[in-house]
C-alpha cells in the first residue's frame, strides 16, 4: 500500500502540489486525471522518489520512504516522452533493470522475451531504439517497466504521443498486464474518456489539489464539486447559474427547471454533460430550451453543436450528422434528473443524478 | 466565395510569360557558374596547400638544394632529414615528450570536465551562469600572461621540467573549453534518461559510465580533439616550463641553429612530422566535429 500524507511541493514561489493525501492499495488501478500543469507529473515524480516533497511524507506498507532514492524503491516509471537508452539495443533496453539487479542470464532472457511478446517487439529486439517508430519506442519503455516487476508502476501519459489505433490497443492491454502482478498501478492522463475506459479509481487533480478520489464511475457520476466535474468532462461541462425558488430552478431567461431535491432556496450553478442535451425530449419531465447555434463540429457518427443560451455557451453532443446553420434557433431538451447542482462555493449539493453517464 | 478562383485564373497567363525569361536567366547563370565553378575552389586549395606542399617539398631536399636553387620538386630526393630525426634522440625525444604531456593533459582535462559539465547541465545553483562564464574567460587571456606565475609556482613544487608541469598548465585553458563543449552535448540528452536509469536501479557512477558516456561519446571526442590540438601546438608555456627532460618538439625546432647554420631540411622534416598527429586526430573526429557545430557548440 502506498500512502501519501499531506504532500506539498513548492518550487520557488510556485506551488505545484498542495496538501495531497492519498492511499493507493495493492493490486489497484489508479488514474490521475487533470489538465496539463495540474500537478500529475509532480505527484508521480514524488511517488517515484525523483523529487522530494517540500513537506509531507510517503509511506510504503507503513514504512516512511520519503527521502529514499529511486534506486532503493520498488518502482517502475514510463514518461510521456519516449525515453530509452539510445546506445543499447531494444533487448538490452528491456533487460536493463534486471541486469542492474544482477539476475541470471536465463531469467533475464525469459522475462525479456515475454515482455517483448506482450508489447509486440519481438522482431525488433536487435535494433537500436532510435531506429524504431515512436510507438515502438514507447512500447520498449513499457516493456522495461514490465520486466522490472515493481510494486509500484507509474505511467505518465504514456500513450499521449501515440497514434489512435495503438493507443486503443495498449489502453486495453496495459491494465491487464499489470493487474496480474498485483502491483499498484498509477496512470496519469488528461483525457476523461481514458480514465473511464481504464476504470479502477480516479483522483482528479486541479491546480495542485486532489479534488476527489474514489472509484472512477462514482467520481464521474457524482463529483463533489464543480472543479471535479469540469475536470472530468470532455467536451467541457455545460453550466449555468440558476436561482432556486420553491421547486424550480429559474434561469436568467425566466425558464424554469424542476428541482428534484429539497435544498435551500438561493443561487446555484447547475451543470450537465454535453450528451445530456438532446434534440428530442428524453421523457415527460424534459425541459425545452430555445438556443442559438454558434458553431457545428461533425465527427462523422456524432455532432458537437455549440449553442448559446442567454449568457451561457453550451455544447450538445448528439448522434448522427446534424445540419444546422450558424445562427439558427433550435429547441433542445434537458432531463432535469441528470443535473449536477453546485452551491455558491462550488460544492455539490444534494441532487445525485440517478441516470447519469 | 468565387474570388480565389478568379484571381487564380487571372494570374496564370501572366505568370507564364514572366516565367520564361526568368528561366532563361537562371539557365544562363548556371552555365556561367559551371564555366567558372572550378576557379574559386582551386585558388582556395592552392593557397591553403601551398605552404604545406613547400614544407613537404623541402623535407625531401638537401640543404644545398634548398638554399641554392628554386625547384618545384626535389631534384635530389633524399630521406636523410627523416633519418636524422628518427635516429637522433635529441630530436625524437621531443616527439615523445610532446605526446606524453598532450595525452596526460587530454586525460586530465576530460576527467575534470566531465563531472563539471554534468553539474552545469543538470543542476541549477546560485551563480551557475556566472561561474560558467567565468570559466570561459580563462581562455581569453594569452598564455604568456600565465608563464611567469606558473614558472614561479612550479619551481616551488619542483615540477619544472616534468611532463606533468606542462600538462597541468595547459589544463587552465583546456578544462574550460572541454566543460563548455561537453555541457552542450550533455544538455542535448533529456534529463528523463537519467531518471529512468535511477528508477531502473543504476547507481550514479554506473549510470554515468554505462549509459551517459556512450550517449555523449561524440562530445567527448570533440572535446578531446580540442584539448589535444591546443596542447600540441602551444609553445610558450611548454618551453618555459621545461629545460631538457621534458622538452617538447616545438621547442626543439626553435633551437636548431648550430655553428654550421640552420639545418633547413631537418627542420622541414620535423615540421611535417608535427602536422601528422593533428591531421590523424582530425581525420578520426571529423564527423563528430560536424555534429558539434550542429549543436551550436565548438
């Protein structure tokens, strides 16, 4: 078990991490989700022992390892850039952690062949890493991490620079490979969809804070605050401020949305995912909203419709190719049961969307 | 929406008429440059190689021919000058001395510069930029400035007339240069390579020797070349700090005046032999030097 207690990291006047406490259990997959510069890499470097936290401690199975060098920790790490040893062959690159650990030839060869087969690198073992494609270079780095068989595996956006197809393939493969060894698997990503595909637990990071940590689906369905909800939404979360009076959220335009939970009257921010807007009412309670089309992006099977509603800019994700003219006024529908409600300080209140995701 | 099409349609015929004379002019230019293309490089090579040719030419002549007549090639071809150098200890010991202190200096410079350059490329510390610049300023002073202090200092330690004295004195100029060159090459290696090695379990010395040094091998080659060349051609300090036992070849060459006058032929042969090591070293590191230029150093 890896435990971070009140980790702070400051470099000069900049605060990279503030008061982070996390407990990662053995055999779990943990996703660090956050935009660039949110502190994912800083946190991973501290977990690996490459950097020392400014304050706070790190415990592995109850033992304080805060100042212990990475050599003495049971850890493997893969960086976002393709990092290999350019002067060694792919085989030697993969074998390197075992060579340093003075394993015998036979077990090195077995482990390297197994990892190379998993990463589909067998034909390239005699090549130099710089003569490989980017994907193959990163798979070499991943194979090295597999061979190390460490208790803590840190992958810092390992698939970010790979092509789409390879990414899909490896994303499915990686958790399975590392799950077998009962390791603590930590995976940093900027993409909410990647976190959802990986499953496991997710810690959302925003500006050096862990805003929420828990099972990925729970974090996605019921974010504790607006920041988490925004971090965990791609395309961006749609929000609008609403005045709750009685059983209704009154929007600026005067449109009312029925409020499900009994919460105090006042000003709230309501949020909902882009795919919660639809062109046809999803049920009897769906609220109709008149919006203006601001832009249209078509991916083929889906359309992202950028909408303007009173003062707010929204995005609607809707299936099929939609053909709207910019400036056209259209009616969209929102299911009030799917709303996320946040109070003035950004904390989520009451309402837990029952049918979210 | 139709604008781009229209302009494109209007431009095309005009472009065609303009293109023709322009093409003709270009053809003319290539033709004339083909005709005169040989001239500049030929002149360049003649001017560059003439002194070297003359030196080689002289080294195979007898003294009478050198002083007596103007000949473009040796009429009376002789190897006597080279025989003198390879048989007379006072000559060939100069080469041995030079090679000893040059190699010593190159090794010391690299051993000192490698860790220093690593520190400059990987760590930020108070005044690092100033210190880096200050190192380089050492190269801005002429060696003559340091001749007297070195002589005084080494006399006190009994180092005068040893190979070590010259090797150490040249370090003053070569270490900063080597640090500067190596820092450029090291900064080209991402820091994550170091970190990956630490995570893999490499200790720092093991990482440095087994992973890092092969990565900057070309930088080490270039730095070694510059240390070698400076130390090989430097005359003033080498002559000041030696008397007999460690006298370098360049110093011996300046003392060939004897009662019978100057021995031109032997001197020319010594000159040829002095050029050869430098030429050999350049040949071996020529590709690395190009790489060094590409990295913005050297």
